[in-house]
C-alpha cells in the first residue's frame, strides 16, 4: 500500500501529461502491448476528469467574465452615446440664441444684429441729412423772408414818405391856389 500511496501522491501533484508518461514508463511490456495497473489508469482518469472539470470551470468563469465585460462595454457604449447626445445638445444650446421666438445660431444672430445696426445707422444718417437739408432750406427761406420784410418795410417807408411828400405838395399847391385865388 505504501507504494500505491506514493504513486497516488505523486500522480496528484503532477500534470496529466507527466502522469501518462509515468504510466507508460512504469507499465510492463507484454508482446507489443503495455500492461498498466488498473489503479494507475483510474487515478489518471480521475486526474483527467478533475483537470477537465477545472478547465470547464475556468472556461465558464472566463465566459462569465467575457459576458460581464461585454455587458459593461455595451453599458459604456450606451453611456457614451447618451453623453455624446447630451454634449451635442449642450453645444447646440450654447451655439443657439432664441431670437423672436426662433432658435438661431450665434453667427446668424450676430449677422442679423449687425445688419440691423447698419440699417439703423443708414436711416439715422439719412434723417440727419434730410434735417440739415430742411434746416438749410428753412434758414434760407427765413433769410429771404427777412429780406423781403426789410424790402417791404423800406418800400412802405418810402411809399409813406412819398405819399406824405405828395400830400404836402398837394397841400402847398392848394394853399398857393387859395392864396393866389384870394
């Protein structure tokens, strides 16, 4: 039994390949055949089954790990897609301005504002020009009116003086006639 126990102990601690090698080396030859002790074959079978079970367990663990990693990858892909969508929305909101109830891009908004500013400045320049033109015409008209009033006042004064002179002359003539006729 000690020899069997030693063989079992050595077979437990060695790999399957070394156990096969050990069985082949320690088996007896009979013609072209090898005679192997049944206990050694059973021990090899037990070791092989254990190794296969261990490998199957490792495969299952590895498959479970792979599946878990696939799930994590899918979750991360979904999170990445949601994050990209949120980033695009945030970027769009950042780049857009609500103008007159419509979402417009900042560049479009700036262009509209500059065009409005330029149009308002042109309108202001137009009205300033019109005001100056009208003001100049008004001042000219007032100047001509003042000149016409001055001319009229001169004419009236001269007419009054002429009328008074003619009235005096007429009176003088009447007085002369009255003096001469008396």
